[in-house]
């Protein structure tokens, strides 16, 4: 188990890696428990004044969460750098922010919220651009207001954090008591999740097959008794595109019906009733990871959230020279680390 001194060392190393300097900037983010307490700590250690909001949730009462973050901040000597807010932000607090993170308790960043953001602010997506959900952030309203929403290229050489997705699958497999080595896994995915998981498991001696869907036609082709089916399809918000796995087909391609899910639509109770062992023991959803990087430990959270703040700061520096959203998007079009999520509408001249 990591000590706080160990955590501080990881944070300082990662801040140095991304050359993150937030001096004289204000960051609005969430105050959370578990490993996610670290985000306001990262911003404050990088020099920012931080406003961190906690909300009552299934993870705890806002007051308890604020106390938890306050204790951590005290260890790092950052009590004076972090202002903790319970449940509701006011307009003045929102207007102070130079960088706003698209994290749980800050969301939803809707049209009303965006109307209170100052014009030279930047929103940090804290993920890849294709992972942004419309229910979390109104990209159209951000575009109208000229506010960039900035995402991270997670597979860039400097970060390469997407490899952790494969390790999440590895940890799940071990927790289920499977050996992994020489086991066989059928991975259902249409995106990067499946590719990374397949590569990781293969490198560790497992047999893998990667398919975009599991239906009666390809079940006949791959009916060879896998040890488990892995669902890893982040998918889109369009319900017509959602993959729904058939329990009968899972039984057909596995010798001991087991479904491991990292992303995608999974009804846990329905699968259980139909004789499918399902892990984790909860529902899976489109556009949501069943377990986040925090499932592995604090390091991947530190790396991703530091990178998220870093790319937002890079774009914020560009924005201070009064460039338009179109200029900014053009400047970062092929950047190795930065992605602009909201593309400006280009009007066609008549």
C-alpha cells in the first residue's frame, strides 16, 4: 500500500514530465474520495488556486468527502490553496476558473453552466475526445461561447496511458481465479479497448479472438470453448449501435459461461438469471468503463489527470493571445498530445 510520501513523489514526477505550471491560474475541479482525491492536489502542487466541489452521492456525503480531501491537502501543505465547496457552485466561483475539469461532481457542464464561464476559460475533458458524453458536457454551447473543450491523446508516446486498460482486464481475470496464461478469451469490441486488451493478454500467453459482435453466424465459426467472453465496447450514444450480448451465445462459446465486462451494455441480474457468471457484479453501460483506472491504483489517475490539466494549460496559453476557436482547433489539428473536442462550424461562402 502506498504511503502519502510515495504518492507525492509520483505527483511531482508527473508534473515535471508534463512541465505543468499553473501559477496564478484557478482550477475548478471535483473533490472526491478514493484515489480521486488527488486531482485538486495535483493542480495545487502545480501552483494553481483550486476550487473543488463535492456532492452527496452513493460514494458518501459531501461533508465527509470534503473532510477527506482536507486531510490529504493538510499532509501536502496545501490547505490554503484548495477551497472546498459542498453540493452547489455559485456564479462567482464558476467565473473565477481558468480551467474547468469535466469530472464527476463538476458535471453536468450544461448550457446554463457554460453561460457563467468567463470567455477566456478552457474545459479539460480529462479523457480522449471520443469518450466525451453529451449528457456530461454541451459541446454545442461551448462552441457558441468560443470555449475550447480539450482532450488528451492517451496513446501519445509521452503518456501512453491506454495500456492500463489491458491491465484492468488482467486484474479482473486474476481476481476470478483464472490463470490467464494459456487461457482463451473471446473479446467483443469495436474500438481501442478491444485492441489493447487483446494485445495485452496475448503478450502474457493467453489466446485471444477479437470480434466486433457476437451473433449466431460468427458463433458457429468461433465455437471453440473459450474460458470467458470479454465485453469491451465503449460504443456510441446511439442505442441502435449498442451491442447487447445474447446469453445463449455466451454459453455456446464458453465451457463455463463467464462474462467479463470493461465497457458496454450488460444487465447483471438478467445474465445471472440466465446462468451467466458476470464480473464485475454490477451492470455495465455504454460510454462508461465498468472499472476506472483507479481500480489499478493511484498512478494511472495521477498520470491521466495531470495530462488533462497539462493539455488544458497548453490551450489556455494559446487562448490568451485572443485567438478564435477556429484558430485554436487548426493549431492543434495534428498535435501529439492535445485534441480539441468541439469543432467550430465553418460557414460556406455563397
